[in-house]
C-alpha cells in the first residue's frame, strides 16, 4: 500500500486493523479463549476506556461548575456516566477468571457512591471529592485492563494506546481543577508525571516494530 494512499485516507484505521489482526493469545487464557481476536481487543479497550472515563467525568464536572459550554458539558457528563455504567455490565462477559471477576466486583463497589456524587449538585467540594475518588476507580480499572491483557502477544499495544487516552483526559482534569481555583495536594507533581508518562508511552509506541 503506497504512503500516498495512507496519507490521503488517514493512518488510524489501518493502525487499528493491524492491531486487531496481530493480537493472538500467546497462551490459553480462560477468560478470553472463546472470544476471538476482535473480542479480545474490544475487552481490553473497553476496560481501558473505564480508566479514561474516571478522569473525563471529573473534567466535565469542573467544566459545568465553571459554566464552560454549560449545555455541552452537562450533556457529555451524563453520557460519560451512562457509558461507564453500561460498560460495567458489558465487561461481565470478559471477566471469567477469579482474578478479573474480583477486580470487576471491586470496580462495581466503588462506582455507585462516586456516580451519585458526579450526578449531584455541582460544587467545588464535590469536584475535590470526585478527584479523590477517581484515583481508586482509575487504579482498579487499570488492574482489570492488565489482567485482560495477560497472556496475549500484542495486547499491550491496545492497553498502552488506551492508557494514552486516559492520560490526555487526566491532564485536562488536573488543568480544569486548577482553573477552577482548586489545588488538591500534589496537583503540580501529578501534572508533570502525566506529561512525562504520555511522552514516554508515545515514544514506545512509535518505536514498536509491531505497530
């Protein structure tokens, strides 16, 4: 395929198709053995998207609180909350090992009180509470993503690419907290860490022979 053709239609569809074609289990995985390549990539991507939503929801909550594109912010906030909850149900089909089931159960326990706060009246105190709670959601969703990835040959590319999506939203979340006059402990260090992580992961993806 010529570089000119790829440039004209965009590289992203081809990169995604390549990932789907290349991800094959390196060893039998009870959680995903019967799912097939596309289902495996979708499960890793879906769990990784929960990571991103834990950050995006706080960002949109702050936007609504600052009256930044208020209508769009509130609409996207509601959509993101609904998507997170819907994916919790969808992931049941992929969480078939004791480890993934336990992690998904923990994610389900963390979600209801955090969701209630996200759907409540918008306030600065609420933003700080959401920010604090988002860390546990992020950590648990990340653990689930890694568990689903385990035993696959190239699942790491889907996982790492998906984590970049989360890091971009994390940076936006931290920026919006600061813009609203909120400075939770360690915010500056977290911003620097997120920037460094994104840069490092981008380099790793660009150097990967399989990408």
